[in-house]
């Protein structure tokens, strides 16, 4: 195949596409590749691929990345990875690369995912460049393009609501509402009213019509967090809406429709709940057709410095100097296992920012658990019947929250209560 045939082959590709020989040298690139990386076709031929896309003098596997070039030439089979590239302005961008053999060359098709600036903004605080983070981000990007319901899985505090927001923002529904509900925070008898709304006179004291969350999310996305906390009776009604798209307000006779994409999230084992009879099997298979597991902070330890920088930047007031963190404080954070994940990291930094001097956070300001308990005053209004018993319960819950890094599911399991009951106790005792 001569040069003109090679060029014709790759010019039909809409995304950036490049052909590379076994020595990492570019032999041909399409127009989209040249535009994306700010080079002409004459300039790019003969250059090293990692020199163009990574601004690196060595191949990406020598910098710890999974190298499609090495794998394709080693195995002769297609290999797909997620990398951090630099565009024509030398700005970072996250990309998915599909590498496959083309004759005696490697063909690389490059698909842009997002830039760090797009993810770390006022509306979206998703930060990282670790393999675990980038792989998850790529999965979320693929899922966003479909209209299917999505189930987000992961420990408490990994950022499931941010992931749901990312799916919404990357979907065709981005201009429509994004509505959220934490199912653990709603009493059993209020679920139907919250989701479907009510008509005037539907119950005692009801003086007006109220739209439910399905109506509010029409055309957009409804995110139901802690879906494992939905009462079993309500699960049947939710399943009916998912299958038909139809519902009625409480006290209403008219059948309503709403075009809503559902995103669910849980930190529980729903299949185990199905086996124990606490979650409907048909509902599980309806919502779990597409699932995405979000990595723990332990799996993406390399992202901690970037997360710290982003969080501290968000905490800095416009009239105050930026927060700084000393190397020993950062090392203290990097060696912590973070059972409460990103939420725990944020809480630690908020406390450190509140007590540090002149914006400088040292290791002495970083408290990683085993903190003294906050006592509940006897004259607080929550202690109505038996102040001493309520105070003991509040302190016990607070101690468990500290022990488990804020992981409410583990605390609820240790107490032998539901996560919804624990949520109400946390609110009652002002422990949040």
C-alpha cells in the first residue's frame, strides 16, 4: 500500500486518526488529527507519536500508562485504552484510544472524552487522572449517549450524584431539568406524593395541587439516590411507571405521562436484597440493565493531590488568600485509607481550613478520625422525653460515624437499623 492509498484510508475517519510504525514514528495522519494537535501533515510525518500527543520524549508505557502501541504490536489484536493527551494549545484532555493493526502499522482512532477544566468547574467537581478514574469517566461518557436507565454502584462518598449529573450533562437531555431525590431521607408514607405529586383535597390539610418529581423532570433526568431504601410497596408503583411512563397524582383521576430518564444509585448489594425479599427482582433487572461502578478513593490514591487542590480552591473566599497545604499534610492524606471516600476528604479539608492560620494547612490541622465527640446539650429541643438516653444515643451514633469515616450504610448495619432510620436520627440530633 503506497502513501496515497494510506492517506485515502485514514481520511474517511471523522475522529483524529493516525498510522504509526513499530518504532513509534507517524507515517500518516488525517486532517482531524492534525487540527487537534496543531501540526500540518508535512510536519507530523516522521515524528514520534508520544512526542505529539503526550509532549513526552519517551513512550507512554515508560511513564506508567497502558500503551496501545506496545500491545498491538505484541499481540496483533485491537487494544483500547484511556489516556491524557495534550491538544494544539498544550491543554490536557482525556481521550479514549482504539488501537488496531493496519497491515504492518498501528492504526489509532482517538475519541475525546472531556478536559479537566470541563470536569472541575463550579457546576462539576470531578477531578483526577488515575487509570481507575479515567476508565470510569469513559464508561460514564458512553452510557450518557444512550437513553437507558443507569444504576450507579459504589461505596458511600464516591460521588454518585456528580456522576449522575455528568451523565445528564453529556446526554441529549442536558438542556432539560436534572432532579434529584435521596430515597433514604423520605418517610415511607411520603414517597408516592414526592414522586407523583397530589391533587387538591387528596388528604387532610391538602389545599392545593403539587407536581411530583416525575413532572418536574419531564424531558430531563431524575436521579434516585439510595434506591435500596425505597419501600417494597412503592417499588411496584415505580416499576409500573418505568414500564409504561404513566402515573397519576395522589387523589387524581387523570393519567399523566412524563418523558424522564432515570439514573439510580446505591451502596448496597441489591441482588442480596432481592434474595432476602427486600427488593423486587423485576425492578432490579429493570434498573440494572446498564450499571457503572464508581471507584473508591483507595483505588485512585494518585488523584488525592488534585482533589485537594480543587477542593481548597473551591473553599477560598474571593477576598482571602488561597489555601496552601504543606508536604507533610499531603502525605498524611495520601496514606489514609478514606473509608468515607471523597466526601470524607472534603470534610477533613473543611475542618482544616476552618482552624488553620493564614491559609496554611499543616499536618496538625489534618484530623483523620478518633476525634472527640460533640456532646448534645440537655436543653436542645431534640431531647424531649429522656435527655440522658437521647444524648447517649447521639454520642454513640457520632462515634460510629467517626469510626466508619461517615459511611452510613456500615453504621446502620452495625446498629441493626435501616439507612433511612439512621438518616432521620442524624437529622434529629444535628450530627450531619
